C-alpha cells in the first residue's frame, strides 16, 4: 500500500513502434510507479524493435524529486528494451519554460535523446526519423 494517493494522470497506448503517453501533472512517486506497472505489457510489445515515446503533457508537468529520480531510472532501463528517443509536447501549462527545464533534467539524467515540439505532428515526424535511423 502506498503512503500517498496518486497525483496526476497518465494514459498509455501503442501505435506501431511508438509508445503514446498523455499525461496531466503534477505527479508524485505513487503515480510514476503505477504508470510503470501499467506500461510493462506495452514494453513487451515494443521491445521487438527500436521504438520511441511520444509524450504529450498537460497542466503542470512537474515531478516531485523522488518521482523524477524513478522516472529517469525507468527511461534509462527502457533503452535496453529498444527505446531510442522521446518527443515531448507541453500543452496548456502555466509555466512551459520551467516545465521544459525540469523535464529536460529528467531526460538528461537518463541519457535520453529527446526534443520538445509545439505540436504532436512535428513531434511524431521527428520521432519516426529517430526510429528509422536506429534501424538502419
């Protein structure tokens, strides 16, 4: 049993070799742990070939420090399952620049290839290019 109720929400799906993540923050450790558990069967599907994550975040995409550390470690571990890049879109945020710096630290700590985009279409195009490069 967790110490605190989950804060934030995350929806997960797979489209070909892309993990689709829609989230509304802020998130705590319990939310990250729950998301990682829900993600496990999707990672089994994706791990057959190089894949990427298309992450669309709403609200205040902020992680408490222990949640940020767990997320960074999970991203690092997913690289051994074929994760090659992450494309991020921050929507409807009161503090988009702060959010991008905060998220950037998490992805930098994981050694992840990532970029921020103004919309999902550009993000998906870049992500597909990263996946193609990884397969060639």
